C-alpha cells in the first residue's frame, strides 16, 4: 500500500544522500559513517509484512536473475551474487556521483575484478540488462560504453535496487544458514523468499516446519 511506497521512497532518498554526502566537500566534517542503518532499513523494507514480493524490485528481475544464475553457473552462489550486485552497485554509484568523469563512461569487461565478481556469477544477458538500465551498451564484446548523457535519476534508482539486491542476498544467506541442516539448497531459499511475505525468521520457521513434516 501507500505506506510501503512512502517507506521505500524515503529510504531511496536517504540512500542517495548517504552517497552524495561523500563527495560534498563542504560537509566533510560530518563524514558519513557506515551504511549499517541503511541496510537495517532495507531489510525491514524487504520484509514488510503483507507486501507482495513482486513489489520488492522494479527495475531488476531479481529473483529470476538469481535463479537462472544458480541453475546455470557452477561458480554462482548467493555469496558470489552478493559480490556481483555489490560491484554493479559501485558502477552505478560512481556514475551518478561523477557523471562527468571519463573513467566511468566505459566499463572494460575483461578486467580481473569484473570477470571474477560479475562474469563468473551472472549470465551475460542479465549483466547486459542491468548495465543497459544504467545507460551502458555493449561494445565489441570487451566493453560497455555509455550511450549518451547520464540519466542521473535512473542510475540512482538502479543503484538503489542493486543495494536492495545485495541486502536480499544477505537475508537469503541468513535463512539458508538456519535451515541447510534440513537439506535445503540455496535455490530452495530463493523460491521460498520469492513467494513469501515473511521476514527471515518467518521463512526459516516455515521451511523447518515443512522439513519436519516430511521426516
């Protein structure tokens, strides 16, 4: 409902302010601390009761991307996906904070970190879809180049969703750690979260009860 939308818009604003305050030299005295309070607010947002999971993500097909990665890539895992979303989020943050800087106008896809964190973890078409959302277009298979002017608001929105994606991976890792002794895979956790409006504890409890019912 409207309350959740307000909560999300509010968190989006705080997220952008948090990152913008890093470059605002006039307020360098009040250096932003860690993003811990943002993460806590994000996990609350992602677990708001009675919110259809469909509304958690708007720009990224989060659960579909995660499921296809886990199914198709042996090097993919929730931990690796957390790293991939984190790296792509950094790409977005750099772009909206420094849209004029030349080094952020293209991304070389064959560099160590990009290969290690992103290419080994996400399918090519999903990487392309996320970067395309930020305004990047693939070039000759070795780089992504910005199409034209940076659509700052759009880039902020994508970065924010990547931040939420990262927090959602943390939540799913937490659920998995609580129920893996019952034989659940990471994919099982994804499909539970995808259809459940419960928080971490609610999901863990539901999975445990189901496993105990099978024993």
